[in-house]
C-alpha cells in the first residue's frame, strides 16, 4: 500500500527516482517554499491594491451628507 501511494504521489516520469538521489527529500520543502512565496506575493499585491483604492480621490465616507448619530433608547 505504501509503495502504491508513493508511486501515485511521485507523478509520471519519475519511476525509479523515488527515494533515490540527493533531491529525493526536497520535494515537500520545495512545495512549501513555493507556497510561501506565492502567499507573500498575493499578500503584498493585495496590500498595494487596497492602498491604491484608499488613496483615490473620492474614496472614504461621503462628506456632504450628514453623519449618522447613535440614538439612545
């Protein structure tokens, strides 16, 4: 069962390289670093977009309408 799972996870074209060679244990690390990099890029991109939207002219609450006030009941 473990051998079948390893064959499925290794993907096509990698028969015979599972568990061998110096790069055998780096696949999960490579995926983790790729995910970390993608998350960092997405976070920075979202921050930049939000700052640009907030800095636009006319952004924010309306200025000409009266502000809402809380009413004590």
